[in-house]
């Protein structure tokens, strides 16, 4: 078993200062050193045009561009390098798992991916210039893999495939733009239908109304449905599905079977998702599909639970209190996973020793 951690980052202020602060933290970090080595053995399959990316970001969440500028200034990089690392536009995504379910007043998800991509940051950000305050784990620093904003909107996403990518945003930046700009599931669905998608993902949104929408999105189209469970296959854009869906359907069947026995409490749902022998939690870390964290969000209370690895008791965070000025008192979330693969924010050598196209 490998002990891991996520650092808790808290910031109140404007987006530029937030970006500069994050850039200062990243300087000389293992994350940056490992990412530099990853780029040496990974072949880009995308281009970055600053004007195009800027226009795309500003259309949906202008503050995020200011954050990127602040990071560029702190790291003393040119903008092209900053956008390649943190811009979230026109980048590829490799296969992953992930399972999401909602219940009475809660949203829960397992984030399944590869340790060498996991940056170990749980971020609280309250902007003073524009956009909604957000809490949740970050991906590629500026993006959010799941999270909740101050209006109680919750979002998570599940990977479908990376075939025939288009010009657009990758999943974690889409998560950030939605949480930054939308107050309700209705607004989120509307933006997800407008935003350009690089890859094929399902985006699951939930809010204080208790409504759950699954937005099936690909570069070629978007469909919307209501459901309380989502894994890694489309139910409407079926022509976009991968050939191998057995594990995705197996996890979905396990969750639905438990839901059919009656309404699951949030604690029961957490145990279903986080217990390593329950059938939903995954240890397939070498296959880019191992469960790294379990997140639970309570939009009516503005609270969350978070656990790293399986068979854990979650940390609880009171976002409402934090928004009123009460800082989180712990600096790190601790956990452990059953793998010896290095994590990009913790270990030397968290890069690939073979050429892999991005």
C-alpha cells in the first residue's frame, strides 16, 4: 500500500492574484519537474494558438484567462507553454474509468485514473472579481475533475473515448468553466450544449433542486437525459461508444441493484463506492482506471466529503462556513492506494519511459 496525500489550498482574491499565487507554489515543484520530463517522451498531437484559446476561454469564464496570465507571470514562462500545461484547450485524454451516482440530497463519484497524472490538490477559491466560488480537487491546476460552487451546483465527468478528437476544451477545463459560471443544472446543461468539446465524455450535473442531468458530449454532438447513475458508456450517443463496455455496465448494474433495494443513505452510498471489495472501487491503476479518490457533495448544506484511496473514512468540509471566512484547519488529506506507481506531485520518476502521443 502506498501512502498518498492531497494538499488543501485556500485563496480569496482576484483571478490574476490566484494564478500568480499558484504559480509561485508550483515553482521547482515535483509536479512541474515530472511534467517537463513527461513532455520529453510524449508526442503532442495538438496546436496551441493563443488568440483562439483566449477567445474561447473569455467567452465562458473571463476570470480563468486572468488566472492563466498570473500563473505565466509567476512561472516566468511564455504564454504558449502555460497554455499547453494549464489552458485545457485541444489536449488529449487517455482512457479512464469513473462512476457517479446521486441520491437524496447527495452526489457521489469515484475518480478512476492513473497516479502519474494526479496532482494532489484540493482547492477552495473565492473570487473577488467575477465568477462563483468553487471547492474541489483540481486537474492540470486550473481545471476541476469534480466540484461544487457556492450556489450548490455540483459537476463530475466520466470518460467515454478519445476517438476523432475535435477542437475544444478537455474535460477538466469544462468542469471549471461550468462551476465558475453556472448557478443551476439548467444553466449548466445550456453551457455544455454550447461549449466546444475536445473528447467524448458524460458530464453529470446536480444542484439543490435534487435534479440530475447526464450530458453526453462528443465533438460531433450533445444529448441530454436524466439519470441517477452514470459510468463509462453513452445511452443516447450509442454510436460513440467503445467496443469494450463490460466493466462499465458491470459497475452500473451493481449501483442500480443497490438503489433498487431502497433509498441509499449518503453513508451507505459512500461505502458502496469506496469499499475496495464492493465491486465499484477499482484497483486497475496500471490500466489508467484505478480509483484515486471518492468525492461526495451535499448541495443543500454546502458540505462535502473526500477520501483518498479505498476503505477510508472521509474528511468533511463545510463550504458554507469557509465562504463566511472560516479557514479549513487541516493542510493535507491523507490516504493510501494499492499501487507502487509514482504520483506526479509526490514522487520522482512520475513520467513515462516511452513515447506516447498526446
